[in-house]
C-alpha cells in the first residue's frame, strides 16, 4: 500500500492501544532509547517497565510538566531532560531507537527538518525512528479542531518526514494506521485533559468554549463520551 498522510476508511484501521503497535514494530528490550516530547510520561513508563528498555532519555519542553516528571521516583532507568527535538544534547550514535509519540507536529515548523537531522545524528547505524501522529479525520478530530486546529502543523510534520526520507537519511520501513479508544466521563474531565493544559496557551472565549462543549456533549452517554481516535505510525530506519 502506498504511504499516505490520512486514512479515511475505517476498515484501514486496527483498534488497539499504541503499546501493541510498538511491540510489533520495534525491539525495545535491552536498548537505549530516546523519547522526544514525553508529556506526562505515560509511554515513557511503558518503555522502561513493560517493554524493558535498558535506558530511556525522555525530553519535554513544557517546564511545568518537566518539573512534575523530575519528581518521579520509581523509574531508575529513565532520565528526564528539558529540551526540544531540534537540539539533542547527546553524542553521535547514542541511541538504538527514537520515539515521537504525537509530538513531531508540536515541533515549530521551521525546526522540523533540523529535528529530524538531529535524530539521525544521535541514532546508531541501522537504528529506528518511531513516529506516531494523530490523523486529521473522524469524530474526535472534529471536536479537537475547535480547540486548536492542527491541520497545517500535522501536514508540515508529514512533509518533514518525506523530506528526511528523500534526503537519504532514512528509509521508510512501515506505515500503520490504528485507532485507540478514549473515554471521558464528563465535560470537566475532557476540559481538564485537553483545554486546561500547561504546554499551550488556549485563547478561547466563552462562545468558543460553549461550542466545544456542545460538540463534546453530542457524544456523551451515561457511560461517558467514547471516541475512537485515529493515528498513523511511520517507522523509519537510519540509512547506513
């Protein structure tokens, strides 16, 4: 199947948690890996514990979230570090694998090419880059774009991946589309997760908040609002 940025046929998606995709595509156990844009470190924890990475370096540019990550006491094989993907504080060929879980589109567009060049620099020969990105399609996206429309930055991230492959730095090994389920019990829980965030300033007036809430509550049931959230995974391999 040819590579594509958006898949709009539900049949083209697997429904599973992302950790299953990671398990199937790459080897993590015993490896030294880098996670760029780790956020609240949910996947960091799984890389270090469930998947058995030898060492995980997890970076974050949100200083408030980074301070919270530094307070984590039960992940001795993880180093939390402040910094962006466009400037990685490591020697050449340090890592066996690099992960960007829904974070490449958060890199400033003007720095995306530099970030992928930095990733190639710190990868060992034959190392992999695992990039997952939200797909701009579906019911969940229809709600989220009212908060912050990411169509342009997601398009830019995909174009940066294509340029990195065309440059000869990487080979495009696999592309997978999957959907993960998100369940939010009520509006307050959804707003806390996606609106009341520290990493982005939300400039939302009362009218826009009401519009977002109405769009969310159209999916609300007594069991909460359930969404299937579409994602694309691109697996790249460093060209020797």
